[in-house]
């Protein structure tokens, strides 16, 4: 545990517990710090660090990347968690206070400095040239059950020289907002710098607008979303994380989607996401849940037959408005 200043108050936070579940590549844990490859860019040698305890030169929770730049070069703990969770820093602060400050009454979260809010008029996003000229079909994705047709539909590309599958996050008007890159020989992934923050994006939402999809399977990972579409023909949407931010919810709410089949991972984090989706959309969008077969952690663990059966036997969720206590 370490003392971290949050909203002007000292809170005893378990820094190691909060970050240990992330997929750190080539991680080396010691008593006072974590050293690993950067989670924000392609990094073959460990250059990223997080202090787990106060030291003579740094506060607990402070982090840095010797090869990074911009907002991903260094920062404080709540900022790091917001990047890792793809959510706003305000949501991280609220979570930490609820988790570690037992006497917090919830009023602190209202203290927002509005003077820092500025209108942004520039066009955000990345150039489409980043995904042009690359291989369209990935044998890695095909081996995960994602058909070539589905890869084309979602505009995924493969960089054979670097062994990277790329998942473009496109805006409703087809602009490249962000680009997630995943190695095919490990679970390591990172994002192209300069994109729109992931907390504002939903994978596949451009297809909902372009082709007027009214029903979708919502998952955590991009591959799960694509696999769902390959097997069932129902659009798959990936929130990209196990947390539904207000920004992501707004993106879905503004789309043509009228029905959502919730297929978050079959674990504690997935259960949290399912509850967030229910809370956010109950009464506004028709919601369904599915049953996972034994031994299946996520959608991609299911066989095509199991997935088809799960969708066919989906259960409608009762709107919270009509639930009886």
C-alpha cells in the first residue's frame, strides 16, 4: 500500500494490485517498482516503469516511458489507470475514492475545474495512409475464426514485416480515429500515437451507421466482435476494455442500434461490464444476455455451433424501470 494524494486528500492505495492484471510484456516486478515494455507503443525492450512505493526520487504511482512522447511519456497514477482502462480520469478518481477511502461521501467528485475546459475545433484522428498498402487478410485472425470477408468488412490490416494485426477504429463518417496494433506472437498490444482517446470510441460503430444495423453483439475485445459477426452475421461491437465509459455509451446511443446482445467476458471484469451496459441502456435499448458454455471465457472460446446456440437462446433482460424490489 502507498499514500497517494487524490483531490487534496491522502489515500492509502494498493498500486500493485491495481496494475498487476494488465498484460505487461517482459515485466520485472521488484519491491518498489515495475519495469516492462511500454503498453502504449511498440517496444521490444523494457523502457516503461511504475513506482509501487515512494522512493527517494519519486512518489508511488508515478510512471514514465524513456522512449515515449507526449501524454504517454510520464505522469501520475490516476492518469496511468485512465489510459490502461480506457476511461476518463474523473472515473478513475471516483473508483479509487470508493475503493480505498471508506469515509468518502461522494461529494468530492463534483469539484471540477471548469476553467480548464476549452473548445476544440481541430479535426482529431489519424491519417488513413497508416493502413493503406498493407495486407488485407491475416492468417492469424482467420485461425481465430474471423473470416476473410469479415476482415475486409471491418477494414483490418496485417503488417507482415512487424507481425502486427491492426484494428482501425473509424468514426461514423469513416475517418480513422485510432489504430490498435496487436502482435500475432503474443498478447501484447499498443496504440498508434496521436489518435482520439480510446475512452471515446467503440469498435465497429462506423458499420452500424454505414449499413444501418439495428442489432449488435457487444463484446470487450475486437476479435470477439469480429468472430461474432463471422459466425452469426450480427454486427459485433467492441468496447475495447472491461469498462463502459460515458463517452462510449454516448457513441452507441447516437447510433441506429436498437437491440444489444451482451457478450462481455465470462469473468469478474466481464460481469462488471455487463452491469454497466444494463445500467446505461436499460429502458432505452432492448437488451439480451447469453449463457457461456463451461470452460469458455469469452466469445472466441466458443465453437461456431456453441455461439449460434447461445445467440438463439438469448434471454431478454427486463428494463430496470419495471423491476420489482
